[in-house]
C-alpha cells in the first residue's frame, strides 16, 4: 500500500475542494448533523481527535466516525481540507 500526498490547497472554493456533493445545495455543510458541525468547528480550531472527544464528552472512535461521515457529506477526502476551509472562512483570516 502506498501513501499518497494530497495536492496543496490553494483556495477554499467549493469547486477546488468538493469532489462530490448533492446538487441541490450550494453549502457543502448543509447536510451535516449538529454533532458533525461541532466536530467540523473543532477541527478548524486545530484540535486533535482525542481533544475533540474530550471537549464533546465522546469516545475518540465516535469523533472518527463523525469525521468520516462529514467528509463523505461534504465530498472531501482529508481532514486537512476541512481544517483549511474552516480557518479560511473565519473573519480576520488572511491567505498570503
């Protein structure tokens, strides 16, 4: 098994990062549950799975399950894509 590298994230436009999503939504987070949205925000804060689990009072495996689900719903492949978009979407964030 080889370990592939993800291409650099140049922007957080949905066209650049979203590989698949429901066509009836412009917002790739529209189908997320409340728990998935919390995990999404905490990933953007830079927390690890363990830290997210401690913050939310759930097992690390539960956090991993939420991440797997939100990645699929958002059409993303990697957690780093989520983190990059969440950080870029915050007020005061400047890219370059």
